[in-house]
C-alpha cells in the first residue's frame, strides 16, 4: 500500500509538475483516476484472499481424505 502511495506522488510530480500543471489540475487528474485504480486494487486483493482461502480449505480436505483412506492402503 505504501508503494502505491509513493507511486501516486511520484507520478503527480513526474507527469504533472514537470509539465507545468498547477496543483488544482494535478488534483483533478488524480481525483478522477484514483476511483478506477481503487476498484482494480480492491478486486485484486479480494481475488488473492479468495485463492488463499481455497488453498487452505483444499489442504484441509486433502489431509482429511488422506487420513480417512490411510487404513485402506
């Protein structure tokens, strides 16, 4: 998260201030871009969490199946 904040500040400087934009224009561009970026970050973190839950669940199910089939082997 800190890396994303540093990236936003760096982009505001490199793409805005160096081109001669004033603070209000940079704030307008940043304000219009951040909601889209926030949605992508929210989706990516949600998908990552879902994958983590699935792998944990599958490990538990796999261990349970192995333990229940052990007497047959």
